[in-house]
C-alpha cells in the first residue's frame, strides 16, 4: 500500500522552488520586458511581411 501524500512537504517544495525564481524574475524585469517588446516587434513585422507577400501573390495571379 502506498503512503499518503504529505501535502505540507509538497507545498514547501513548491514555495521553496518558486521563491528564488520569483526573485530572479523581479530583478531581471527590465531586461525581460525589453526582450518581450523586441520579440513582439519582430512578430509584428513578420506578420506584416507575410501579409504583403500574400497580397502581391494574389495580385500577380490576376
């Protein structure tokens, strides 16, 4: 028979793992925000470029 799950141990391990991660994310917040902004700009440019290519192909078919 399996031993019952120790919920206090599980909760402590989750909190013990999440706390340092939260500290790192908080200290690097500015850099993370900058990377997210650049990534969203790149995705927006790619979507615009692909839309333009699709429109050019559609016009050439006519």
